[in-house]
């Protein structure tokens, strides 16, 4: 009898709706879309209060999930999806103040692998902008170019 292969779940964080496209908050959706394209995943379908697609990466079954619950409630989707996938790589880490990560940590704990794509903080850039306005703001063309480069470099 052959042992079951692990199943992996990749979750891209973001907010649903066209008004959030190309915003800093949706860099996780952008990364998920690139992974979806690069690895030829199935068509996204509605499940777990999100959009999910199936794929195969280096012989491993992989699910790709884009929650549709809005960023700060991301954990409500993941609990069901993690139970569905039943296997996760454990690495850990802190939320670093990220409300979407806090929601996930609350739902499933902190022991999971992450790919973090930084978008900067207005305070660190010397900008007099509220952090909430910053993350919901659209990327500039120069930032989009850099984000695309970073996303294309993701190795799974």
C-alpha cells in the first residue's frame, strides 16, 4: 500500500472586489495569481468562503486559496481549508501587527510556513500617511514593476 502524499495549501491574502485590485493590501492575491498562472492550476471555484484552485507542484498536490472574507477575517476561511487539506508545513513566526495574520494565528495557531512580501510602512518612508490609507492605496507604476519582479522570483 502506497503512503498518502502530503497536501499543501497556499493562501494569498487580500480583499475581494475590483476597488482593491493593485492595492498594497492585495499583494497576496497578486502572488496567488502568479502562482496560479505559472503552475497551471485548475480554474478557481468558490469554496471555504474563498476561491480555491488545485494544482500539482513537483509531484505534490497543492491547493491555492484566495479568501473572500476581507483581510482582517482571513482566519475564518483558513480553519476550514486547513482541515480540508489536513497537512501543513510547520515553521512559525509572529504576526508583526498584521491583522490578517493575527486572524489566521487565532484560527489555526502560528506554526505554518509563510512567504512574506513587504510593502513598506509610510512612517519608515517619511510619509505623512495613515497606515490604513497606505495599505489600501494603489501601487505606483514603479512599485508595480518591483512587485511583479518580486512575485516572479517566488520559489515553491
